[in-house]
């Protein structure tokens, strides 16, 4: 029974994105609709920010899906549609922005953070190795410790 319930929830969760596109938005031409779906999966919902407009139920995502379909129907290429949306909303609308001078830090940040973490770990390890084991307590320090602990 658990397997059936799990399968049902997995099915519902996997259909979530497909339910965002309304039937009245879909194009009659299957080739154009496939292009529209592909483009929509590459464009960020400006309301949800971590979802594509293909997956989002936000009203703005609906408007952008309709706009993409209108541009494709008018004869624009996929690149023309991308350029139009970037000109209108900025590169933030792209889920995978192009690598250029303005986005280089965005693309490099994960690698720089990884390198910084590795450098910090190496520095900490070197300090431990160079410092060596702690010196043993002197008789006076041991006596004071015993008094503090109450022995």
C-alpha cells in the first residue's frame, strides 16, 4: 500500500510543471509548441525566481508564456525571443545566463568559494602540524589544576 501511495505522490509531483501551462496557452502546431516549451523551461519566473515560467503558476509567468508563444507564432527564432526578453527584463530572466564580462563573477563564485575553503583547511592543517603536540604541564600547573578540579 505504501508503494502505491508513494507512486501516486511521485506522479502528482512530477506533473506539477506540466499543470502550469494552461490548455488555452498551447499552440496548435506541435513543433511550435515544443519550441515554446523548450524556451519556457529556460526562462526564469520573475516572481518565483527559482522556477522556470514553464513550471510557475504566477500570473506574470502566464503572461511571459503567452508572449513567448506570440513571438514564435510571429516568426521569431528562439534566439530572437531570448534577446527580446533579455532586452526587456535583463539577463536575470535567463535561468542560465551567458558567460560574459558582467556574469563572469557569477559563474566563477562557486569555484572561488571552493578554493577559499580548501585554502582555509590547508592553512589550519599546516598550523596544527607546525605547532606540534602541546607541552606537558609543569608540576606547578598540575597542582593548580588539581586544586581547581577539587582533587
